[in-house]
C-alpha cells in the first residue's frame, strides 16, 4: 500500500509455486464460490459458452466449505509478524514498524522471563518433599518430647500441643503450620483422590488443560496457515478493492522466520502448560486454589492484552483484515492438521493422567509429613540423666490404655517388634524414642513384656540377669521408664537435672568398669557411651558412620567404619580427653582409666570429670594409697612425668587464658620437680624462667579445686613438698600424723616469694583439700 493508501501494483512478475489446493477468501466472505451452470449463464445473458467453460475449469478444484479446513491469521501476533517489514506494509525502519517490532519482541521476552522465573524460584515445585519429611521426623525424635519443652501447666508435650493446634506455642510454629495445612488438604486418613484437596486440584488441572488446549489449537492452526501461504521470490501483500489485506505470496526467508517464531511460541505454551499443571497439583491452599489458577492463566492473556491495548490502531486494522487460508481436508496438509490436533489432544490427556500421578505421589509425601508430626504416641516425656541414659514417663493424667490408630512412622496399626527391626539404625536414644513413638510404651504392649521375655541368666555363671537375645522391643522401652514426669528421685525432671557425680552414685557406685560388668542394664550404658563418643568424634569418623549411623545393638563406630559393642579396652584412648566422650568413659570405665589409682597419669580425675569421689573410697584405691611411701618423686619420675604430660595435653583444649596460664605451671613442675613447691631458691629460679609464684593468691596445686586449673592435685607425687599428713585428702597414709603442734601448713608456703604480691593477705596458708 502506498502512502496515500492506494493498492500497490507490482510491475515485476511474481514467481509462485504451483499449489492448486490453496485458495484465499476475504475474511468477511466465508462461503465457497458457486460454480455457474450453462443454463444460468444463458438466462442472465452474462456469458457465452466459452466463458463458462473457462470459469468452470478455473473453479473445478475449489472444494466446498464443509470439506475445508480454515486457518485464521487475522487479529493475532502471527498476522503482525507476517506484515511487519513487508513491502508497502509496516516498514522495519518506520516509527510504527519499529514500535510494533518492539512490542512483538517484548511479548516473547516476557513469556520467556516468566517461564525462567517459574523454574528458577520453584513455583511449580512441591512445597514439602521427602527432605521435609525427614526433617520433621528428626524434630519429632529429638525435640518434640523433650522435657525442656514440656508444659507442666497443661501436662502436654510439645508434640501434643502442635497436633492440638495450640495457638500459644512459643516455638515449633512451622511444624504446626505444616500439620494444619495438610490436615485441611487431606483430612486424617490415608491418601485419597476423593479428599477435598486432591479433588480441587484435579478440577483445577482439568480447567487449566482446557485453557491450554484452546491456546495450542490456535497457535498450531496459525502455524499451518503460515505454512500454506504461497511461496515466492519476494513477499507481495496487497489491499483489495474491499479494503482487505491479501497475501499474494511470501518469501522463503519470511515464511521460515515466522514458522520459527510460531514454534518458539508453541514451546513456551507447552512449558507454561506443564508448569501450570505442576503448580496446581502441588497447591495445598484449597481456599485459594482456583484464585491461584486464575492468576496463572493471566500469563496466557499477556499477548492479547498487549495486542489490544498497545498495538497501534492502524496496524490492528491491517492485521484484522488478513484473509483466511483454507485447504481441503483430503489434502496432505489437511490430514496433517487433523493429526496435529489429535496429537495435541492426546498430549493433553497424557498431561492430565501424569498430573493425577503427580498428585498421588505428592499425597504420599503429605501423609508421611503429617504422620511424622502427629502419628503415634504424643504423650510421653523424655530426657537424659547425668550419664546420658534416656529416661521417660507419662504425665499422670494420660490414659495409657488408649492407642492412636495411626502409629509412627508409616501410619500403620500399632505393633510390637523383636530385636529393633523398626529402628535398625540410629543411636540408642533415638531407637528408644522411635519405639515409644510406635506406642510400645502403652499398656497394651508393656503389660505383655514380662521379666521372662526380657531377660536371661548371664552366661558368666553369676547369678545376674542380662537382656535376652530375642527380646521384644517393648522390653527396651519398659526398662528405660521412670515412675513420673515430676516429683521423686527417679522422675524425668530430676533426671534431667542430674549431674555427673549424681549419676555415678547410681550407675557406678563402686568405681569399677561398669561398662563391662554384664549387668542387665549394660545395653543402656553401651548406648549412652556410644552416643557420647560418636558425637564427640563425628568429624573424624569414616563416611559410613556419619551418614548411616550405628544400630542400637552395636552403638560404637570404629575408625574403619564398622559398628561394635563398646568395651573399656576399646575406649581406653578416650580416658584422657576433656570432652563429653572422656567424661562418659571415665564414668563407666573408672578402673581402666585409672580413677582408682592415686598415681595414674590421669589429670582429669575429679568427680566432676567422671572419677567419682567413691573412687577415693574404693578398696583398690585405699590399698594403693596405704602402700605409697611419703616421699617426693624425683625429677624425671616416669609416673610424675606421665601425669604432667597428660596435664599438658589436656590444657590444649581449654579456653585461651586457661591454656596460656597453665603453661608456666606445667613447665615449672617439669623442669624443677617437687622442689619448686618448697625450696625458696628453686622458686626464685623458676620465677626467673617465667613461672608464677607457686602459691599465688592462696592457690595450691597440692589440693583439689584449689587452683584455676581443673586437674588432679600433685600431692600424691610430692607429699613432702605439699606438707601431707596421714589422713589428709589426696595424701599417702604413710605420712606423719597431724598433732596439736603441727602447723596448718609448712612455713615455705607462706613466703612472700611463694604467695606473690597483690590484693590478698600476706603470711597466710594457701588453700587445702579440706579443713584439718
């Protein structure tokens, strides 16, 4: 079209491929051209026989409307892409042409960006996955029943409060939100497509697929219409006498470019369709699901909104008058069109079926997540005692005869197992907790766990019972139970407050290797010590132990990745560690670690470190103390050197001030021996070498807990220098007895060089282990 609006007439011949089955009709004239008969021509006087013969030949191949397939190109971006840049239409370098091209490009870029954002931010991904389920199970096992979170006013555990949708929760609101969402979506039963949530999802997906099917049908129809246009050397587009836009022919380059653009739009539509299906399938907000689907469908309307509101009216007028393209249904193109439409429909059906499967699999995750939070026993309260052994009880108001129909972890019926089949992996504590979650603490199971089913006579021949090899899991649950949550000496509350020394008085009152005792509670001790050692040294363990863990029956992981029953011999290297593992080993392997030996190399030998004060009253300890001479160990004595070496090793893990402050103490004793504690000349030499005053501020390395450093007193190695007397704590029995004339402390302990100067009294005795 020229600038004046007149039709463009080409002077050069147009080379057009011979495509006899292609015909163009004005967009407003939808009827087929009638074939004039000879009689009608004669009656009208409009033509002679020769003219009629020509017209009949010209239209003999024109099919009737009912035998044709029509392809609409008008009022669409497909039509815009055909006319933009065409000779006489929208020139690429005109303002209107560049603006139109920019809009077309923006629409495609917008759709591409939306698809990217959908994938990038996981809009079409499930909110809860199996990873979420595992995290919820960890929460349930390790947090939900802990005494720290037990509400004494309501008598409810954290798990029970979450499942009761307690709005006063101070923590675990995420778990409550997950449970509330899934409960509204699925209800309380198993996964079912008839539940309200999945049913609404399916309805939304059907509506979405119908919407997408309509869009794909239009895009594919436009693509076939473009393919059907006559191909020529150049693109020729005219405005006919009726003001309609007629594409006489189209260049190969333009046709391929438009087909590529249509293919891109079809691909984007398919990606949006799939993303929408997954988004609707994973949507758990039942009340907002249809609204969210409508928001998602808005993406499909972007191109029409831009076309209707931003495309110039003159351009819309040109595109709106594009002629229809039609072809006979029996032609290859017509058959292909029908196949394309059929394939599109089949693809949508497959998408619908796939969506059903996605919803079904998603429901499995949701049921598992809901059961992880609220299945099984909700009422038991648990904690650790001072030895790391799990203890638990029910609140007084709980009716233990009631069972939750959905047991933990799979929602199946409550059942007992033998040998920890349900909990093959995990720590001893986790195993007991999982058994409790499976409701094995309820009276239905615990009443059937008699002594004969749970224990057998020890193979050592002593009259002691040990756990039976094939005992049911309710035995383990029953033996870890204490009488009450609050109150007595064996309540969960008291056990949770129990310290290392209190636990020793119950579990190892005679300072033996309790871990190897073979008593009926040995599995509880093995589980506690396995947990402590494995946790303390987790970063040093092989990958097998870190990822898989060890079963409750073999709770200790070794350096080669195997799981074994812990023994004191295997745990001896941990005796000298200043961490939880070291404390537990000293508590349960007191003899192996040297707690009952006054001159062992063990620096960490105080009751708070795992060597209970009963060790100082054991027969082994008293016998060795009686046989010790009351003489100072000579410089370089192996036992004293071993103790100092352990002192030096232990201090390396202390805080900076304690680590650096203890170094001069170790160095002075190692370099000058016991003399540095009583000889003024040696004291001066040690201070010249960087040592502190030996009794600075009244501290005393000869007494327990009388210095800044938590190690065993040196009085067993330096009884004379320490001023030991028979009967004094941590002194040999062979030392002279204290009488009325015996001073409180030797005079050299009160020397100014020994006490140092500072805001403390002069000429006083330093600290002692106890009052004389």
